[in-house]
C-alpha cells in the first residue's frame, strides 16, 4: 500500500467512493477541500489503484478530518487506520492543538484507537420539508455581513472558520440567510446543494433566530430533500425539524484528539456537516 498526496486528478476517485457509501458530496465539495487545504488530502493506493481517501483542514490551532473513505472491496485490511495515522502525524507535525471529526458508528472504533474521545452526539435528519409560514427577521445575507457572521460563528464553535464560511457564501450567495433583531445580527444559516439533497447548516443563533431560520429554510426548500445534522442535546432543534417533516437518518459522534473544547450547544442549531463541523 502507498499513501500519497491527493490532487484534483483524484476527485473522480473521491466521487466513486462517496457514491459507494451513499454520501451527499458533489465535486464542488472535494474541490473546496483541496482549495482550502492543498496539502491536506491523502490517497491510499494498492497496486497503483486508488482505494481510500482522508482529508484534513486547519483552522488556526484546530483541525478537521473528513472524507475518510475506503473501497468496500478492500475493507478490513487496515487502510482506513493507515490513512488516519498519516493524517494525524501530518497535523501533529504542524503543531495543531486539537484535531476533530464527526464519526460514523463504523469509523468510531478506528478513531478511538488513535486517541479520539467523544464530545457530543449529533443526529442527521433527512426528508422533504413541509411548507410553512413566513417569519419576520430573516433576510438575505450579503458579503458585507460576513465579518459579523464569522464573529458570531467563532463565539459559538470556538473555531475561526472564516475561510470556510466565505467559500460557502461565495459559492451560492443567494441561498444564505441572516436573522436580525434590534438592529443586531443574531443568527445565520448557510446551505449547499448535494447529490441527494440540500445540506442545511451551519445554522447558528439565539433561540428566536434559530427557530426562524429553520422555518425559513422549510419554506425555501419545500418539496425538496434536505439534510440537517443537529446536536442531540439541543433543547428545541430536533423537535422543530420533525414538525417540519424530517426524520432521523443516522447518528454521528463529534470526537476530539488533543486539547478538548466544546461548542455553545444552545446556539449551535445545525452543524455544517461532517466535512468541517
């Protein structure tokens, strides 16, 4: 087995592996990963054929691991573990204090062996959202809102994700929303298209903002399939999306290696997905 750096020429491999697993990513998601962290992607090969991927993206002293995929035909041969070891070694070499990821039940044992510990659970909801009423306070987001959006996001996630949030906004600015009350930004909702449906999130905000932004998303995406990854311990988000037509698909476990941290789970209504938390 050979592990090497991923390039744009490996995107078809990534798309094949994600399709094999039924994941929602598009080519744009792989390209965004490589653009954000050109040296952060790895490919495993056996006899010259790509059989696995793993990616990392660094935000200051915090890194996210994602896109850990292994061809079903060669699972059980230690390929996923080897990829993870290489990614962790790469990030340790850069002095990253905290390495994070969202684990599926299948991947969790691999990550635990590498020193990752559970932080909190997430539930993926999916389905076709019901039409609903228009809510006050939800407005289109503009480029000039990004500094305030990034500041709010960092106060909730404890991670400076400005480069990611800007890329998500620039890819589809017409679909991004903010919530304003008392002349102050109190929440925002980003979203992106996928192979099977729209990914709602990150959605961050105060209680009134989070509720309004989710209801607004239901109105905008009525009749379309959507996904939303919500913290298990959030007091309102799960019940709200179920009332809007979504159902539980599967669990994730947010895990960390190194310095522990914890998001403000009251204001984190929906994750941006396993790619970057």
